[in-house]
């Protein structure tokens, strides 16, 4: 999803025709190790085109001695190009390829990782959003989880029946729907009162968006954190609803989708249990629930990436992509509000939207350029 969002943000407005120019994309496939990094030859590298009209791989090659690869291709000015390499069952992507013919992109690094079924995976942040009851009395809980693998190894399941990560869910909850996440919905399932992830977890962060419901007769619910502690936010809409856990404190009020939520926040240890008391106030119309969930995902994703941007990276670990992620989320929030609604807002407001979007896009391009390896 972030690959697609990145393409949407960086792509210029698509003209009725596209200009093509010869471009070069070259570099190395490398694998981090304890000392530095090791070149990886014999890996299939794919060149991907991401455009408004079509996307997919357009060419491939094998990395040779020194992990080196090179592509020469006719670049479409209305598209974005990226490289990927599959290693150990995982697909790893490069930053966008620079298409400036005067500055060919010949120092691209595609970083791959070895795998392990025991490397630890921590919790960077977890956000729980509980609105007032719906028409049938149930409460739809939005549970946004950000996992952090700060090692050099990708975490994988120990066997085909195992999981790369799992966590407990509230015993009082029912069902499970997977929202927009950094993993396939097919890789997540509920078994009893736990959620299991079968997909590999590459070094860095992975965001998982879950939705389940609390039955209408529940006035209390316990949310166990399980083996991982970290930053937790609990947002409750109902007046009189409270959240309690050691280290959790009432912070402020957040407005999501035009609705007010009180927020509790704190750094909670592994094994902590959040106890939520629910008074059962006015119910939420079903037609508002979808809009609320979508707005909450955007708002909490932005909060999550702000948290990650402030977190130090452990020695030798991968650089956290928090700041670019935050810029992407800000652009997404702007587009969700304005894109396609030009006739519904005043011209001055529309101009501010275009200016803010252009500024964020420029910041993002500058950040990506700054993260390229020195030549």
C-alpha cells in the first residue's frame, strides 16, 4: 500500500501523452552483516513501472559478481520506477529510480536480509479506538498495531503451521476483519482469542490494522498486550468511558471524522492489560462507522509515524522510515479531504490545498534524495 501511495504522491499530473527518454538504473544487491554489508550475486532483480494507467514489472536481470546489476530502459515521464529483489522468500524494494538523464542512477542499493524464526519482533505503537455502540448495540473496535523488527534478520514462521508473530485479543471480542495493512489480509487470522500473522516480518516497521467487535451487553473489556510492550493510545468516544492500566494516563481529546474522543496514552510494559469501562451511551449509525474507521486510520497512521520518527534506531539496525511515512500520511489526509471536491470548496481553500500538497511532495522528494547512498 505504501508503494502505491508513494507513486500517487510523486507522480505528476498525467498529460494526454507521455514523453519517453533513455534512463539507466544500476547498483548492487547487498545484505547487511555484523561488520558492514555483503554483496549478493545471483539474485533476480526486477524493474517495476508504477503509473496512473498501469503498473507492473517491465524487465529483469540477475545480479552478477559484487551483487551488481544494470538496466537501460525507455522511461515514461508519467510513471515512477522502482527495483525489487526476492531473497529468502521476501521481496525487497529500492527507493524510486531517478530519471534525470543528466544524472543517471548508478548507485542504487537493494538491501536484502537473511531470515530467522527466533529474531525478536517488538511493538512500536498500538492504537485502540472504541466508538459508541452501533445500531445493533455492538462496538466496532479499531486496533492499529505497529510492529518493529530492529535486527538484521527477517522474522519468519518456524513451520507452515506456525506464525511469525501473534498476540492476544480481548476475550470478550468477536470476529476479525483486516484493514489496510503492510501485509496481505490472507496472512492474518484469528484463532480463539489470539491473532496470528503468517507473513514474514522484514527489518523495519509493519503496520497492521484490525477491526473486531465487542458484544452489546459488554460494559467492561480487557485488552492484553501480550509479550510486547510499547507506546499505547486508547481513544474512547462515549462520555464516562475510561481506560486503566499501570503507566496509562488521560492525555487530551482527539477529533476523528468530526467526532470527539478522549485519549489515554503511555509506555506500557510487556504483559500489561488495559481495562476499559464502557457505560453504553448513544449508538453510532451504521452509515457513519465506515467513514469513522477510514478517518481514524489516517489520523492514527500519522500519529504512529510521528512516534516512529522520534525513536532511535539500535546500533546496526535499519533506518526507520518514519519521517517519509509521516509526509505520505499528511498527503493522504489532504487528498481524502479535497481530491475530487474542487467544486465544493472555495477557490482560496482549494489553492491552499494545492500549495500544501506541493510543499509536502517537495519535502518528500528531498528526503528520498537525501537518503540515497553517497556516490
